[in-house]
């Protein structure tokens, strides 16, 4: 166990209160969380017995910067690489990450393992009437295919291209008369899901639901919930108070 103190100037200091193995569990969606992890680990390194038989593990429920998984433009920073280097400098025995945006996070962060989102999608799926799973783009298809196979669910892939700066969404399957559950890792503003839900409705879907592991929803829910019937997410990023949003607790 450990205690963390934050001073008025923002400084973070940690103290180990119980010797033995260390388990640090943080949302991980801010740089402050990463510094908190580093502070805790430094205190533990100074406390652990000389034989180093104890282990230290870190769990990050919503890794900051995970969508910046490449250098998008010349002369711009590769942000996830910077974040990964900082995490690697802490030398945790294992770093567990809930539903990372891409495999790049796992490649860059040493001793990292993925926490699957299967159980949370399963809870959303089983609370509904066996909906068709919908992957929102090519990047999400592989993960959603694996989930669909585990659940025995039908899967409809979708793809989005821009023509004259307007999104054109194509669906590779029949959704007429069916309930649909869009599955993805993260919702920032939610515009992609809004347009996809409109396309699903246009193709005859009777209801459209959304599951995302990391629910930011930085533009709120007013527009999104005029098209989407209900939203499911974890509390990996933040707590949400909205009647038509069901959150699964992963962080306490």
C-alpha cells in the first residue's frame, strides 16, 4: 500500500505504507497520473528488500496519448513514444493496459499486456436483444471480429471515406429490422458514431446502441443521444452522470 500527497504547487510525493509486492492502479489518462506512478515506484524501489524478490505492477485503465501512435507530420512529436519512454523508465515488472487503441502501445511499452474489453462488451450485448455488432472502421474490425466470434454474434463491418470533405459510410451487411451495437475503443466527441448511426438507421436498423471502452464524450450527449438509443462504456476515463449511459466500473 502507499499514500500520495499533492502539494499546493502541484508537486506529488509518495510514501510506501506496507512492504511487499506493489500494485499501482490508475486511470492513466493524465500526465499527472504518470508522475504519480513514477513517484510511487521510486518510493517502493527505496523500500523493497535487497533480494528484490517482490514485484511491482502497474495498471493503466486509459493510457494517455494512445491515439498518437505514429508521427503524423514531419517535425511533429511522436507523443506515444515519449509517453512510453517515461513509463519504461519506471521499470515495472508488468504494465497492464485496458483495450489499447492499437498494438503500437504494447510494442513501445516494455513488459506490457492487454486487458481485454470482451467482458464489458458481453455485458452490453447480453442486456440487449442479441444485436448485430458493427465495427466503425477498418482499424476496429479485427478486434470486433474476435469479440463477435466469442459471443456468437453477427458482425457488420463499416468503412468511412471522405468525398468533398463529407463522410461517406458504407456497410458490408444487412441491418434491416435489426438492433445494432457499434463497438469501438474510444469516443472523443462522438461525431463518427453519430454519422454511422444515421447510416444504420437509413439502412433500416430499428435501434442503434454504442459501446466504447474509454468514454470521453468531450462534446456532451445532446446530439449523440438523439440518434443513438443507449451508450455503454467503462469508467476508465471519467465518471458520467447521464440516464442513457451505462458505465461498467473498472476504476475505483
